[in-house]
């Protein structure tokens, strides 16, 4: 099977090794002539970033770059990016990188022509309708990791640096017009990032499948996404140059983010405040919380995960699936406790309040209370 394709769901996706060379054409297809490429500091001088800029420059689109993006991007990063975008007269954004770079870039594109503050567009009710949809500039997304799936998402996560809360900024037009998924861009990821981002994709699929909301299409995508991560993440972890494994993990990442239209749950609700306060890696933090959350949700999800286990070739039904998750984390070098990620003497009351306010809370199959959240934090500590 050739791992190359052109997909129109959930947006236009050009998938396959070497397709970064189509970046300029993708920008034209999205309606932009003067794009600003936005990525994070770590990627600023990497060869893959320079290759992308070369492609744009050679096609006459300039070589504009903004890379002042933190691992958990903040409103300060957003304001800096908006200043560069507006002063440079750019007409679109190339979102390039992992979740941080993609989220910040998409939010710059969204906010480029807005007059209200970004927090007015948090993913609460119909707040997204406050935006001037015509003022949102086009986005081309190029993921360089295989986890967050932000390249096929309609939102960006921005950390409020004053309250230390992660906020989800949502609008349907934040969905990139064109995505280039080139697995060759992921081969240089170190093992720890390969594992953390891959387990983020796994968490998206697990929580989407667990969600009580009705969305059969997402349910099916989540199930196959779990299989791809189970089969291919260990291979990508052991051999970063395994392009088949990298390609299937890139697919799994996009599938996880498509699936969680059905909902997320306690894993993300707990992980978001930890990441905002302690700046831990998001996917790795999700992986630490997953065993405790699976056990907490057991009565509500046992039956459906008996079927998941059978599909994945795991014996023992739901209990076997939980044992697999523990072993999978260990195989991929994930610590068992938050303390090993640098979480020391946390303010559990503050974290619990933040978790209960997180929009992911509503997608958990068991209604979360303050006592539940505190016990889950304590189990992970």
C-alpha cells in the first residue's frame, strides 16, 4: 500500500512523504500570496523549517517567519505575533510545527482582524459568533509532530499567563484550508517527544471513544486511531527513520483530533491546569493521568472497552486494556507520577477548581465533582 493520498475530510489534506514541496501551491490554493510562517523557537533554525521557507521563497511568496512561541503559548506570544502579522501586511498564515506552533499560528490568523480581546472567543456556548468571520485570514497547516492533531482542529489552546489557565479559543474558520502531512518532517523527533506526542493522539482517541455524546463517525475513527498508535508508536519510538510508522502515527494524530469532536474528558481536564502551571509536556501529562481516569470511569466504559480490547488484539477485555496502558506507558518511558514531571507541592484546591472549569470536563462519561478531581490528582501524584 502506498502511503500517499489526497483527502477532503475533515479538510483538504495532502498526505505523503516529500509533499512539503507543495507548500507554495497549497498557499495559493488557500488564497494567500504573502504568508507568515509561524512556528516555535525550537524549530526556528531546524532544517525542516528552512526547507519550508525555501519552498515559499523560490515560489515568490517571501521568507517571513515568526517563531517567538512558548511550549504553552500565551496571550503575550499572540500579541507579538499579531504585531508582526499586521505590520508586515501578510494575507495568510502557515502554521508549522507541533501543537504549540499550530495553535498559536491558528489563533493569530483568527485574531488578525478582530477588535475584541481574545478571551471573548473562549469555547463557551456561542461565544464564537462574536467574531467577524470575514476578518479571519486563511491558514495552511504543516504538522511536524504526530500527536496533537491541531492541523485538523477548529480551535487553539492559549494559556492565560495571569490566571495560569489554558483557554480554548474556537471558531469553525480556524480549521486550516489546506494541510500538508509529510511524515518525513517527523523523523528527527527525539524519542521522548515521539512518545509524548503519540500518547497525546492515543489519549484523544481513548477519550473520544469514552465520551457519552452521540457521534458514530467519531467513534469509528477513534477506534482505528487507537489501533494505529498501538501498532506503530513503538516502531516510531525505536526507529525514528521508520517512515511507515511515522506516516501511520501522523494519520493517528489527525484521526484523534477529528474524533474528539465527540468530546474529551477527565484526562484533559486534569492535564490542562498541570500544563498551564508547571509547563509539563501535554501528551506525557495525559499519559500519566490515563490509568487513574480509566479506573475511575470503569463502570461507565467497561462494556465498550471490552470491544476495543478485542479489536486491538488485547486479551482480558477492559481490565486487559488497562494493563496494556500501564505496560505501554512503561515501554515508552513515561513516568508513573506527576512528581517525576516536576510537579512539586501543588495547590490541589486551585488545580481542582481549574479542572472543573475546563470544557473537557463535560465530556467525561462519569460526572466529575470536586472530590473526584481531588482524588484523581492525588492518585497521579
